């Protein structure tokens, strides 16, 4: 294998790794959105997107909720009954605040250069990860259900 083709392989592997890291970050953001506001429609719009324009619009609509999410989590932190809940809320806050413009650019740029099957795979991956809560998201959701009086 030549040096140039070896470099191409490494660049493609790095781009793929960056794409999945960005997809994972978006899924974490959406998981928090589900935990706090149970906005399954935002997740569905992204997960079911089959055109890049629909995917980008879904990301935009989900990110429009960002400031409201941050405020709700910060307010919840003041009411957290124990250290475990505070840690879960801090983790959720980091996921929301940590989803950057770089991640958006990575998703759109990498998916723009791919085919429809790749978009479908990444969109479905994001949606699946978002609804497959971790223990942290369960803790956050449980706490917000208690605040709302839903009981869980």
C-alpha cells in the first residue's frame, strides 16, 4: 500500500470516527431532552429522516430547546435531594452544553458526502441511542417526573 493510499485510509477512518462521535453526542443531547421534557417527536424527526434536509431541520428543531433545557436542569440542581441526583443532573447539563457547532458541522458535512443508506444508518443510530436511556438519564427522568408530580 502506498503512503498516499495509507494516508487516505487513515483520513477516512478518522472522519468515520468523528461522525460517530458527533452522532453519539447528539443522541446524548436528545436523551436528555427526552428525560427532561419527553419530546419524542424531536427524536423521531431525526431518527426517521431520509433526506439530509430533513435531518438538518430535525437537529435545528431539537437544538432550539437547548436554552430552555439548560435553565430547567440548572433549576433542578437547586432542588436535587441527594448527591446521586446532582451528579446525574450535572452529567445531563454537560451533555446539553457540550453539543457544539463542531458536532453539527461534522454530522452535516460527513452525511452530505454519503449516500441515503448512510444517512438512514446514522439517523437510526442517533434515535436508537437517544431512547436507550443510560442509568443517568433514568435518574434525571425520574427526578423530573417527581417535580412534575408524575411519580415515575
